[in-house]
C-alpha cells in the first residue's frame, strides 16, 4: 500500500543519483521521501507519474499547507502535501507506526485514532484539515508504563493473534466505551463492526471491551 | 490522488465564493477522500466547510425536524429529538457504515454520497456516471447488487444512502443556499434518476450548498422504523431496505409513508403501497397485500432478480414490525 507522501516515486535530493544501487530499506526510503513538499518536484520529473497526462503542470510542487495540531499531548506543526492523510502524517512524518494501514479506504478500521475525542478512520482524514485538533493514537493511550484498561484487557483476554488490527481495535474500543455502546455483547459487536479482524479474534475482542467497560 | 488546493471557508460567504469559482465542498470527506484516492474524483480545489454554522438540530414548531447539513451521522442518530420523533431516521443512521465513519460523515454529505457500484469505482471500467459516454459495464456485468428500479440503459447503479431512504419516505425537503440566495427542493426532486445523464446526480446549481434537511411534521401518534437486509449483519450496504412510518388512530391507518433502499437508482418511494394502506385496519393480510405492490415496475438484471421478491418481503416485514401483526 503506497503512502501519499508523495504518491509518485520520488528522487529526494538527499539521495544521490547512484544511490539506487544502495537499496535503502522500505522504511528509510519512505522516511527520506516524506520529509517535505520540496523534494516532490524532483520526484515528479524523475519517475513515472500519475500526472503523466499533464507534464507541464506536474513540474510544480503539489500544493502543501502548514498545520498545527496536538498528537498525544504534544503540539506539532508540520507542512504537508495537501493529500496527506492523518494516518500517513502520524506514521511517516511523526514516526508513530502503531496505527496501521489496512485498506486505506475506510473499510477495515486498522487506522482508527481519536480526533477531538471521537474515533475516526485516520486514512480518510486529510491532515490539512486538522488545525487545532487533538489526536490520540495508540501510542498516547497508556500513562507512562501503566497501560490503558482496554490495553490490559486485550492482554488478559488474549484478544489478538497476528496483532495487525489490534491498535485500531483498541482505539475503536475506547471510543465505543466512551459512547456508552457496551450494554451487551451484541451491542459491542454492532458498534465495533468497523474494525475487521482477519484472524477472527472477535469473541475475545468483545470480552476485552466488556472487561474494560464493566471491570469484569 | 491528484494534487489539489485547499481552503477553509471562515463563513458562508467565503464558502459560496469559493464554490462559485469551481471549488469542491468537503464536509466529512468519507466518500470524497476515498474516491479522490481512487482518482474517480479529481477536484482541483477543496473548500472545507466544517467551520460553517450548520450543526444544529431543531424541532420545528409543529413537531417536524430540521437537521443542519454539518450534523454528523452519529450526532443525529443519538439526538433525543430525532429518536423520539422519527426512530426511522436514527435507525437508518445507526445501520449505516461504521461507528468511525458515522463520527466523520455529515447529513449533507450522506445524501451527496456516490454510488458503490464497483465499476464506478474502477477507473479502468466503462461507466457513464464517471465518464459520460463510456458505456455501462454493470448493465451486462456482475450486477447482483445493482438497481431494479429507476434504471436506464446508461446506468443501473443504486444510491447507497440509508438515511436518504427515510428522508424519502417522510417527504423531507432539502434547504439550499447559493449565489442567488436560498431555496428548498423536495427530497424526491433532489436526487436525480440517471436517465441519459447519470453523471448528474443532484439538482444542485453551481456553487450551491446544502444547509439543512427538514422533515415535515406528521400527525401523531406516529410509529416508524427502518429495516436493512444485507449480505453481512453489520457494516454493509443494503441489498434491500424499507423505511416505514404509520399514523394509526382508532384502529385505522390514516397516514402511511413508505420507501425502499438498495433497489433504486435513487431512494424509492412506494406510493402504491401507501395507497393500499390508507383507510384500512392493520392486519397481516393487509401488510402482505400492500407489500405485493412494492416492486411494481421493477426491471431486474441478470444477477439481481432475487431483489424483486426480497423487496416485497422486506417491505411486508417492516410494515408488520411498525404497524403490528394480527
């Protein structure tokens, strides 16, 4: 799954022309290319581009904006390509890789975070729209070494197998509990249905949400 | 995703100016951002309208409801007035999408959302809605989930909204604000059937904003509810659905408002079913007789013939749930 920081294959100025042979790791590659809008222009010239139909316009750097928001209690000011999702912002700009990219289309819930206290799909949230927003990701849930009750409940109930959906499940569960939709296992299932678990750990996920909501 | 400029409108005037200049309004963004990523949507400018004062839900003097365009789906679903006056609206909302999406998506954006037809979303497929004149891959393609009512040779895509089905049943009006001022459009005229211009989906003029959806007052007591039938139990679009509101007094049905979803190119009002009900006494026999008329005019495609019978049964069951069985 590609990020949109930038979307086209870039050739960042930090990397010299012969650097392609040095085979950077996926994460270094993404981290290097995600530094800012300035690197993008070179990339658009260098690589095959989705904007190939308009080469004359494509040499301009895509529009970017400056946005200030709070992530896990820390004030952050970043300049982002307008296309950047909140998910790509936290993962690729801020290094918070707990939030996962599953479908990148709002269909799986792996990217769930809290924005101003509400659970949302960060993959469908444009970072540029978050001026002044307060974002909580899975990394911001614990109090130091003390896990959030729902994190502890996921461990107690063994509510995961591969773990890829887990951070989204937990963030969504926190929202579900805050909203008060934990009256029954059926209600939890309905209000957690935006989080897909391909391992099928649903029974234990529901138990974990129940444990955190009702302390049993 | 193609690059775009971004501007946040501080007030309605700024929004209208940007809209008139060709900017695309964004509210919750759950459909638009998704489709931009698929390059189905390619706006050059996004106009963020989230700061506009359109977040109120008000109960009107006679017991109707006015829902601001920027009210989030989750807010509208949880609102006490909505739940008390029109359970069909809160149920339709809570059976839509996921909790996360309902926290993002707005009422105005919900009725603007675009079809889930897979050919529409696939930029390599023929689609008259996305690319006028390119043809319709669904017409003779994999069309199990497509429409059986209101279709044309150019488009058979369903409208995906649930709450729009409730709005259609209740005969809501859409409040609009444009460069030339305010106007209201009946919900039935707001969403357009495809005909030969499936790319035209709403009766919106250039730069117009949705400001609210208004539900007219109906005689009380009013019972209402929404039934959604789908391939999985939750977080899925409707195969068929039914929105029903009944005013029963003295053992006789005096008002009946019925519409169906998942079957039409627009939410499908069922006046023939309503006529069967009005002036009669609730009974299982009546529900069955009225529901028999639900699929009148249906034109099933190769893979969605099952929707004809499923629609009748969906309507019958929801009439019984709302009106009571005997």
